[in-house]
């Protein structure tokens, strides 16, 4: 499925009243194709450009090569064949200490206090798109506020 593994955001800019401004880019890591599409649709409807990744290796490559472009990370915790979401988030935070991170999980939320990075949140699966959008938007707003104060 090339659409799911294409590392370029589908929508890179949005119109404001007078000009085009870049959309914030979110790396979305999810191994389940249908969940990935639902989450991607919700984030794009909320004004974000999405870099989808289904594999840990894809996510780490994007983090290592494009961390400066990322405004946030949404990652599933349980991923097959490689690092889990906890490790992906830690790698992203090594490179960008203020990157907003949302973990999505059906069964690992109880581990968040021990394994999650600071200033992150967990969204329990199954979730509504609005929950995911609210979680990442809230963290991004807080990160922006902290940067400007």
C-alpha cells in the first residue's frame, strides 16, 4: 500500500485569509492499517499534515532524518518486529526534548507512568478521532506556550 508508507505529508500547506502557511507535521506510527487510516483522517481534518509509518524501522528513519519538521508524534505502543512505541518516543525525545507525544494503546496504558516520556499523554483504544486530535493539539499548544515564555 504505497499510500500508507509514503513518507511525505499529503497536505503541506493551508490557506489563511491572506497567505499559505505550513501545516504542523505529525508522525503517526500505527501497525493496523484501518486504525492508521482513521487516525490519519482525524489528524488531517484537524489541520495537520501526517507522515504515516506502519513499522518501527520506518518511524525511526523518519525521526532520524526529519525530526526538525515534526510538530508531534502519535505512536501505538505495541508494534511488531522492532522497537515499541515507548522506545520510538524516547528516540524522538533524545533529538527534540519538547516534541509533543501521544501514545495510543489498547492494553498498555498502565505502563505509561513508568515507561512514558514526561509531558506526554495516553489515549486508550478504541478512541474517537476527536480524542486523538484533542490530545495532540493540547500538547502542541503547551509546547508552543513553553517555548514563547
